[in-house]
C-alpha cells in the first residue's frame, strides 16, 4: 500500500489490533509511502543509545515506532468513538472528510499543489 493513508497528522486515532489494542493517541507523523503512522504513546520500542559526542549521554531510550495505518481508526470529535472516514463535496465545491457514523464534518481536504 503506497500513496494514500486515511489519517493525517494531529488526528486522534484508536488502535484496533496489536499489543496496544484499545489505546487512543494523536498521530505524530504519517509515512504514506510505507502506509504507516507514528502514534503518540503507542508501539513503544526500546533503543540502546551510545553517546556519540563527549557531552552526549547514552542509555536506554523508549520511543514510538510506526504502526500500519490499517490498524488505526479515526476518532470522531463529536461522537467520541472510532468511525470510518468518508469524503463529501459540499455545494460550494469544497471537498471535506466526514464521520460516517454521525455525519459530522471533520475537516476540509486541501489538494496538493501538483494536482
């Protein structure tokens, strides 16, 4: 899956599967080419870091690792539950993302300048 991901940065998502199933978190970064997202507080990996400079401190660091975008679902701000995302074109020609559960408009889709 390369190219499109159904969530964006700063969206609140619910984790559907894996060791962090049931957690909610904010999307920190999206990797569309890999089909992955980085979610705050989810999929914490342990890294052993060696000091590279004289003043730098080494040690064990815990940080988020990317998870597949198919394992997360957008949380609607109005109904406060995980919901599918739909796209809709309004009368004024604006394209918006909407919650399929309650019909609430989530945000306006900004098309890339190249298209």
